[in-house]
């Protein structure tokens, strides 16, 4: 699943959490042009989730998607909520 971090009505990580409850084995790659945003730092980068800064080329998108798909770990929800890696 490729998802923007910042969207009009919901933050990408929050929407991803909802989708992952239905499809827990999906791999997630976030993208954003707001790389210095608190949401990006706390919910994406600090948790070592897949992230692609905008703007990006088709080659960098392909490379990042391949890396995310190759990762063996799965995502789960921690007791306090939020996406964690297992």
C-alpha cells in the first residue's frame, strides 16, 4: 500500500492502521513532501517504516517499493496503538 502521510481528512499512518486491521499482511510505504513534519518523524521515521520523500523519480519509487516488499517483518498493533514492527 502506497500512502501519503498528509491527507485532507486523515493522517496517512492513522488510515494505514485502520486498513491493517482488515489486511494485516499488507506492506506499507508512506510518501510525503513534508519531511520535517512531526507526523513524519514520530509515526514514520522513528518506527523505521517505509518512507519515500517527495519529489521522487520513478526509479527511486521502484527501488523503495522493492525494498518494502522484500522486508520479512510484519506489522502489528502495540498495546498503546500505532503501527509497530514485529
